[in-house]
C-alpha cells in the first residue's frame, strides 16, 4: 500500500491568494461606491475591470507556465498583486485606483494560473481544489467580519488582498523552479477533448456571469432593499461563507462517489432558486436564507467543475482556460448586475439570472456525462534498463561438441557446494549383497561360452561412465 500523497500547501496558499479578490468583490464594489465620487454602475465597472485583468492573464499564460517556470511566475504574480492593490488602496484619485485594480487583477490571475496548472498535475486534483476553496472561504469570511470595524475607507478590502499576497510570497520558494520533466517532454500539440473543453469554457463564462451579477450587488440588496446595516450584511456574508466551508468539506468527503454530472447539474439548478430568493429579499430572513444557501452550494459545484476541467488535460491547460473563462464571466458580473438592477430592479434581475443558469446547466451536465464515459490516456515514460552481458566459455559435453556457459566474474553470487555424507548400509539389509571380491575379467571370459560376433554386435561398444 502506497503512502498518501503529501498536501501541496504552497499551491493551496497560491490558490487562496489568487481567488480572494473575487470573494471580496461585494465589499470592494460597495466601498468604492461609498468612499469615492462614483456611481453604483461606475463602481461595478471598476470591479469588472479588476476581474477582467485576472481573466486576461489566464488566457495569456495558460500554455506558458512550463516555459517561465512555476516559481518565477508565481512570484511575479504576487508582486503585481501587492503593488497594484496597494496602490489602489492608498490612492484616492480614480485613475490611479483603476490602474491599480487592473495591475492587481493581472497579478491575481497569474497566481491563479500557476495554482491551477500545478493542481491539475496532482494525483487527486479534487482534494487540492477542495483545500484551496476551504482556505479562501475561511479567509474571506474572517475578513467580512473584520472589515466593517476598520473604518469606511475604500481601500480596506484592497489592502487585505495585497497583504494576503505579501504573506504568501515566501511560500513560492517551495514551488519547482522548472516544470516537471513529464510536462516538458509532452508534445504541445492540439488540446485533448477540444469540443467538450470549449463547451465547458463557454458554459462557465455564463455560469460565473450569473453568479457574480448577483454577488456584485448583494451588498446593495441587503442595505437598500432589505433595510439592513453594513455590519449586519457583513455578518450574513460571513455566515454564508462559513456555510460554504461546510459545503466544500462535504464535497471533499463525497469526492467522485456521485460522479460529476449530478453535483454540477442539480447544484446549478438549486443555485438558480437561491439567486431568485436572494434578489427578491425584503427582510433579514429571506436575504440571509438565500445568501447562505447559495454560498453553501456555489463552492461545491465549482469544486466539481474545476476537477472536471483538470481531468481533461494532465498539463492543466483546460483547467486554466476554463478558470479564465470563469474569471471573464466574473469580471462582467458586477457591471451586468448593476445595469440589470438599475433598469429592471433586483427581483427581475434575479429572475433573468436564474433562468440563464437553468439553461447553462444542460451543456455542463452533458460534458460531465461525456467525460465519465471517456477514457483518459495516461502517458507512462519507458525507462531503458541496461542488461549486462556475461562472458561465456565453451564446455565440452558428452557425445562430442561443446556448449557455452556463463562464467562468473564476481557480479553474481556463486552457488555454494553442499557436501552430503551417506551413512553405510549393513550388508544384511542390502537386497543384492556383495559376496566376495569380483573375479578377474579374464576368469569370467574363460568360463563363459563364446557368444559369437552377433552377441558382440548386439551389446554395442562399451564406454566408461564419467565421474560426477
């Protein structure tokens, strides 16, 4: 029985740092709206620009992680996140905030790309993804409880993202400097399962768009429509993310036992109902129920989708591309939610998003079913084992001729010689006891009658028995 594979904690930490910006999107957009001279739509547009930078880095670097090396690329992404988010947090000028959000988003996307590529190459990508979602959900929940008590400044959530990237930066020293040899030797030809991968990526774009259209305006729904304070809304988000932790733990316990089609299809349908409930909330009970149930289901489905994408290509290219498509949908979410809610209201926005999710769940489920029926081809490198050639020597055999037997030169153990001593058997117990000495051959020849030439020919020539 083989030992359990050790947990790649640097990849888990990198995953957490890369996804944190998307998890803090509601409070980030709300703080930009309240702390800067921006409208709700403009604040949502800045959130979309931030996540658009994250998505663009994934598309650019999906097939280049092997070339640059995971360690160098992860460090570059985290440094960009520190500089970008730090600049946006410390500056009050809107152009600098926008520029910092773009740079920080590109850094977050780079970190996520390296993490997704490394996770796809693991033996159990579902388990590592589960740990990453546990980390980012737990950290985001703690920040939602803390940020409301740190003042109304717009830069508090941005500074939290920058500090997280700075804390994860030392762990990149444990990442490999170069891609594994198996990745380097593998041909960079066409992507496997191209049709299924493109369908999954397109579905994930709209799936994330619907999710984050609501997530980007959830804070405003709680404050303006449900009549809650910012502290109460933050507490609801913290409890919701805690429910997400329980959902991720449940997904980790179940693993692939239920397959991927059932959690993805049924989970997306349930999420659609939660979105309709939360967008129509007018009090604490309905708002909290919709947000908590939604956040409990969202990371579960996301875990299985990431695992599905990782299983389609061992190099992790589909995992990165599907994740980038998801980030692109996430980037368009805040702006879409702001526009829909401004023109049609929050309940109508929720109805539209729920109907879109039900439609998108169909192709995602089909891809999961097709992946289950397919067989993944695993490349196993063949190692040549040199075979030593033994020297041989001719040995004469009975009947003439010779054969070649190996001659030991000390590399192989010699067979030990075992001496066996036979106990003498008394003459009385021998069935054919010897009676006296054997008479001379001449005497036997003189006493026996002549057999003639025929008898001699029948007996054939006599050969001495070789001693053993």
